[in-house]
C-alpha cells in the first residue's frame, strides 16, 4: 500500500469524552480548509471581537485566566499587560514544538490552522499591533504547507490583511519557519532566530520580550495552543471557559501520553480534574500499562521535567500541585515507562538530548551536558567508575546549585524538593539536563551501582 | 554555479519584503538555496548576503547553527530516525541499527549511490506513534523493520511520489499580495496604528460623564 503521508492527517489524536475547546474540528478529515472552518463558526469570534474595544478583549482574556501552554504556564492576559506603551510592537507565535514527548502544537497547526490564525488576529487586535510572525518548526513541512494555504485563503477572504472584514483594522500574519534547533523554542532565542541570527537565548533581564523583544521592540511570544484557545473564549466568554478545568487552571489542555501504555495518544483533558492514575489506567484514556506490566516511572511534562513514580500517581493535573511535588506539567508531554525500562539508558537518552541541543553560549551548560552524557555512556557501556555517581550529581550542582527539584521517595523517607530549579546559566536548558540525573539516581542508585560494580553483567 | 536562479531571486525578493529587516529572511532564503541545489553552497550564501545586505560570514554564521542546513551534497533522501525517549522506549534504537545494516551506513553517512543519508534525530513531535521517522521531513509512523525495508524499496523504485527531493520543504508558499497586505510594520515607525488609537478607552474623566 503506497501511503501518502502528505495528504493524510497526523495520527494520534484520541477523540475522547469531555469538553472540546481546541480540538472540536479534529473529527473532520478536511478541518484544515477554510470552508470547513467557516461552516463550523470559524472567524465568528473575530467578527464579534472587531465590534469590541481592544481593552475589553484583553480584559476577557485576563478574566479567563488563560495559562500559557508552552511550558511555563504564565497567564496570557497578565503577560500581555507587561507591554509598555511603545510602538511598533509585535506578536510572535511559538510553533517550534520540540520538547521530547510533546505532540500537540503540530496537530493544531496541521488540522486547524484557521483556529490558530483567528487566535493570532484576536491577540493583535487586543494589543493594538498589526504584524504577527507565526514561527513553525523547520522539520514540520506539512504544518508549514497547511498554514501557508490557510493564510492565502484567509487573505483572499478578507479575514487577514488590509481592512479586515470591511473594517478599518489591518493586520498581517506572516508565516516564517526554522531549520532545526530545539533551543529556538526558548522565546528570546526564537526572536534571535527571527532576526536572522544564530538561535541563542538572550539574558533576562534586561531582555524580557514584552519590553525588549523583536528588533528590541515590545513583543509578545505565545505558544500555538495558548492562542488556539482564544476563538472559543471570545465566542463563549470567560465565565463559560471557567466552567471547565479547576479554579486555578481553567479550561482544557492537550496532553500527549506516550511510552509504555496500551493506548498512547493525544487527549484534550480538563485541567486539574483528572489524576495521572486516571490517565494511565482509565478506560477513557490510556487503558493501562502495556502487557499489564508495573509502572516504573513517568515524565509528567516533557524531557525537562523531573520524573515521577508510583507515589505521585494520584496527583491531579494541576500545575501548583505538580510543582510542589517536585516537577512540572510543562508542555503537556507525559512519557510512561514500565518495569522493563533500564533507568540508566533512559536517563542517558534524555541527557544526550540536552547535550546535543545546548547552544553553547554558557560554559556550565555547554561543558556540563556533554560531560554528563559521557559519564552516563560509560556507565551504560560497563566502564563506569565508582566515583561517577557523585560526579554526575556534582556536575549537576554546577549547572543548577542547591537541592534540585525531585519527587518524594516515601520508602526511603526522602521528601520532595519543589520546582523550579536554580540556574547558573542564561536559560533553563542546562538545568533541565539535571532532571533525569537527579530523578534516576535518587530512585535507582542501585541500578547505577550494579552497572559500575558488575560490568560483565551488562549486555553489550 | 549554484547562485540562486532568476526565478528564485524573484521569490527571494518577495520573501525579504515580508520582514521589517532583510536579515530576518536568512533562514527562509537558506531553505530556498537548499531547495534549489539539495544543499547550501558557498556561492548561494554569498548570493544571499548580496540580496540581504549582510556579510557572507553572517550568512554562514546563521547557516551553520541550524541542523537542517547541509553544506555539502547529501542523499536524495534524508532518512531521519527518532531515537528520543518515547521512540527509544518503543524500539527506535533497534530500528536505527536495522537501518544502519540495511543501508550500510552510519548516522551522518550517505549511501554510495547517493540515494540515502541516514541521521538519528531528536524528538520530531509524533511521540505517541513511536517509533517514527521522517524522509525529507515527511513522516512515517509506527514503523517496524519490514516497514522500513519496504519504504527503502519504494524510494529506490520511485514509488513515493509524495516525497520530494531533499531540500524541498513546504510545497505551498504564503503569497502576500501587496494589494491585500496591511503593510509590515518597520521597527523604525513610531506611533500606534490609527485603528487602535481610535478605539482606545476614553480617559477616566470622560468616562464619568458618559
Ligand atoms: C529550552 C526551552 C525550550 C522551549 N521550547 C518551547 C517550544 O518549543 N514551544 C513553546 O511554545 N515554548 C517553548 N518554550 C517556552 C517559551 O520560552 C515561552 O515561554 C513560551 O513560548 C511562551 O508561550 P506561552 O506563555 O503561551 O506558554 C521553551 C523554553 C525553553 C527554556
Ligand atoms: S543554558 Fe545552554 S542552551 Fe541555554 S543559553 Fe546557556 S548554553 Fe545555551
Ligand atoms: S520521541 Fe520520537 S517523536 Fe517524540
């Protein structure tokens, strides 16, 4: 069978029970087309918004408590308020999705590009700016095509560009794209990349994008999923939005659950209402661990997140609770590992990612991550030295001083260290490399020791 | 010989016009060069420098930072196998080994016939469909050894018309019709858009009486 990946939708989305805020069109195989979007209310929110005052729109987004979906979970309405009264100002949309385990923005871009474009326009209107750059990850060819086609159609139909829907409002949305670099997902590196430079982060402060961003002008950077929520919020109002999810985290999130579960997939889930146990074992979700194996560990929020274990299964999907327990919900990427998983091998793979993706701007990260990788590799290969475990922890503390966030280990009487970590580096990438190391060593020190002490037992 | 073709120069100028500063167009223009030749040559970088008014060294500086840009000829098909965590848990590394044996090359290498370049890559955002890979940035999901062999056969036999040659990324481009565009905001402009100024809330004093 000659598959044609080009026209096919990306698989993985599980049409689940529960409210749909951002995935409502996903059931339609042609949901990316303008006429299908229009037939199901597309650009209706924009039409309504154009009748409102920009500050009313901003107020409604603030009232909805729309938390950023890019990783840090900062409320969008509050971030928008940080812009000084300076023009020009820009909106940059972060579609660089590349955190290990994360799979949602690509679906939103491929399957419902008009929803995202409408979200961009609503944001531009609220903030009084007329140029938006939509930055798509380089490797996502189909997402780039779908957005290009959607923009061409939306310009043609008068939803974007000069005199939107016959009003005096004019806003451009420009598609731009990267060329392969995880670090460009960090917002200041994204801005550097959009200026045509090497994608290296800028120091914050003083370079908070809201004040000094693209071309040193005020710039809002928001994640794709964050903006995709806006059409629904503006059509239905913040009160309706707050009916979903919890008080602290209203609305839904898209979660990619991958690894050793029976039904991996991307689920739209109400925030704060379900626990990890529900997600892994519930009939509506992943339906259990593969082969009914035992759970060994899981990553609750992407490769940068410290690991969780059996003890944390009953935590709700609530950022504050997960943070206090020593990790983060991050980018909605949950990776489940069963009892057959080699902790050292998994740890090495995640650390190797950070070593490869370090931009090299700061020494502790550039040198530290490669050193961590080298040590883990030799332990895995059966050439580890007895001092290697402490050396790994020591290198970690040079990148991220102080006790590193880690989950509680009740059986050993060890308590949790809450998120976030400290950093000696410019951006959080370096410190993220410490997460798998601290997590794995606290729990599975014996596995590291066994590999070091009995190298001959390690299969080649 | 591998400066941008006249058609691509026109396209390059259109792309440059979309950004407030020409240098911002560097990544899209490097992709255009790679699309034309399959890789980014020194001549192309010099040409891009001329078009954007930056130095060739700056173009090289940007180009060399990003993994997707190849500065020498690679295979007609880049086969990028994900070995990051979700794929590793589901056999991504074993798949990579199978690919190495099948193609007779290591990651980074190109087959003698110039058909395939193999890479082991980081997460490509398809983690629930592990193990997965991309051929010239088109996805193959949940692929096993047999599926891999079939894919390679199909590519060799020219049966994968849906996958373009290396270098071609999106085959649909945004066209910004100047008649319809709002006009990209230059950072040198000051002052808010008129439509926004007209809609700003009335000062507090006026609100009282309204
Ligand atoms: C190393 C690193 C990588 C990141 N990658 C992404 C990414 O791929 N996509 C994303 O939206 N945010 C990413 N972020 C977060 C962004 O810096 C930024 O906080 C986010 O885009 C803001 O959008 P939000 O407020 O809507 O979440 C990353 C941050 C860091 C430190
Ligand atoms: S922490 Fe690492 S990735 Fe971040 S700026 Fe420093 S060197 Fe670059
Ligand atoms: S880990 Fe392979 S696609 Fe994400």
